[in-house]
C-alpha cells in the first residue's frame, strides 16, 4: 500500500508554481475511474485556475488564503443536470428530483474527490478540503453559473506544498471500526479513545485560548455551534430545493 495514505497532511500553503496541464488531466481522469452508482457518474468537477475567478470564489470560502494562493481549485458538484438532459433526449423521463437522487449524486462527487486527492498526493501534491462549499453553496452557484440540478458538495485546493506541517492526529482504529455489528461506547471507552487527543499540546492551547474547560466545549461552543449548524442547514436545504431536488 502506498505510504502516502499513512503520512498525509492537510496543506494550506502552496509554492507559487503551477500544476502541469498533463498532470492535472491525469488526476482528473483518475477521478472519473472511481466507483459510481449505476455507472451514471452524476457529478461534475469545476476546475478554477484563473486568478480572477479565484478572487470571485474566495468570499464563498470566508476568504481563506488558500483559495487564491493554490494553483488549482476544484469544486465537486452533485450533478443530475447532464443525466436528465440525456434521458429526455432519448425519450426517457427522469425521476431524479428527490432526496435519494441528491444523495446518490453527492456520494458520487465525494468518491471522485477522494480519488483525485489520493492520486494528487501520490504525485507529491498537497490538498485541502473546504467544507465551506456547503456553507455558501448559493454564492458558489452564482460564481460558477451552475444550472438547476447541480449543487456544490465540496471544494479542494491543490498545489505544491510550501510547508510540511505536523500530521494531524487521528482517533485509534477502535473508535471508528466495528466488526459484524455496531458496538456502542461506554463512558470508560470514550475516555480511553479521546484522552490522548485531549492531552495534546495544541488541544490544551485551543481550550485555553477559548476560555473553555474541555476540548469538547471548543467544538460545541466555538467551532461548530448549534445555531450556526441550524442556519447553514436551512441555507443548504434551500439551495438544494432551488436547484431542483425536492425536500418536504
């Protein structure tokens, strides 16, 4: 197994060096070979390389510097527009304006995204996922001229690393892998799984800087607050409705 899976890092700073067009095309081709529901490939990838277009996208991503600094920004979209058009041109009436179809397309898009990221890291490139693609999907739709049936689900910045940051910590295998059936967590096991993360120097710094008592409070009260989650949930659901996927 390629060692990059075990040594990968999130790269937010990039060298002022472009990605060769042939290399980028090879990475994108690798993405199109990934698994897909029913061989429909109901996703699209918007490649942004133009500096002015990156500037237009930046506000949708809270002006995080990597959007304008990275040589390539990839927006992965759930896309039933193309498939619907094909169906209608072949005397078939599509029935994909529903939650299941959105989830199918979103899954396809995320599988393609991960495949491209894996391939990019094997070539020595660095990547960073941006969850802001779903926070401000409406703005991205406007900038990228996405038609009905197309919804952003994630954005990835890509370039040659200008730094090699510390590898982010991960929970042990026991926290995420269940054999045969789901085995719920006891309070003792929760302590065992999370205490190493809580004891890290950077975790203690987060707690202190935010004037909190625990790392969990940093997540619930500062980073991913209930009110923010509800606001962006409603906003994203409205985008999905407006783009032609029906939710009740």
